[in-house]
């Protein structure tokens, strides 16, 4: 798994490529937690390059949603591949966080 972080006006985008599973989820959790701790509480997690996400990945995203919200921000999901989007829907994640078709839509949802 690889993450790339980009600061935008009003939000921070974390683009993830590779698999998010029990081995890689802690690294993603640290990246997202570091951003919130740095005051970047409006997060967009761009899943455009993620082909597989396990329950560990879902737990990581849920933890990041809670962390961002507890600091006055929120987390949006963007560009999930069809397989990953199916996992997000089946797990009920669409009811927890807003999911957008593109990174631009997700970032714009913060009202920058």
C-alpha cells in the first residue's frame, strides 16, 4: 500500500493505492491520525487505486471518521473502485461517511 497526501484549500486528500488489509491498515491509520493531529481535520480518502479492502481497512476508516469528527472535521470517501464500493455498501459505510464518485466532488463538499 502507498499513500500520497495533498493539502487542498479546505481539505486534505489522502490518495491510497494497493490493498488495505491487516498488514497495511496500521500505516494508513497513522497517516490519517497524523493529519488530524496536525489540524487537517477535513479529510478526503481517495481510494482510486485500491483493489482490495479487508475489515481492517474498514475499521481504519471508521476510526479516522470518529477522530476527524471529534476534532470538528469530517472524512469523505472518493473514487472507490467497484469492488471496494461494494464492500463499503455491504458494511453500511455509506451510512457512516459520505461517498463521492470523484476526489473533486468530495473536496468540494467541504464548501471551500
